[in-house]
């Protein structure tokens, strides 16, 4: 998942939660103490949400963080730690 995928998915979640609450972008911006253009940019996936903004939106919309983060997950990748190896004869 890329940055744009995450931003877009969050934006879709935000718009869905906002509409379900029956609020305009301007009303959400007022309740969350954010600028309306920030709400618009978040919903359009043009910017990622900071943690403090997530908390404000959660409170303004009366939803859980899980509602705003639905479908966004992290899969732990393989970790290969380095190690010392014995130098073989002829290796520079």
C-alpha cells in the first residue's frame, strides 16, 4: 500500500463518517478546530492525517479511530539481522 492508497482510503473513511453524522466539511472543521480546506484535502487523499488531527476528527464525528482507519493495516515484513561471518581464504 502506498502513501496515496493510505491517504485515499483514510479520505474515503472520513467522508463516509462525516456524511453518516450528517455534517458538512465546514461543520466538521469547526467542531475539530481545523480549517475547512484541511478537511477537503484529507477527504480527497491529498494529505495524510496527523495523530492530533485524527484525535480531533474522532471527537468531532463521535466515531472511533478504527472507523477512520478502516481497511488500513500494517503487515510486518521479514527482518534479516546482519551477522559476522568468518572470512574465507582469498576474500579481500
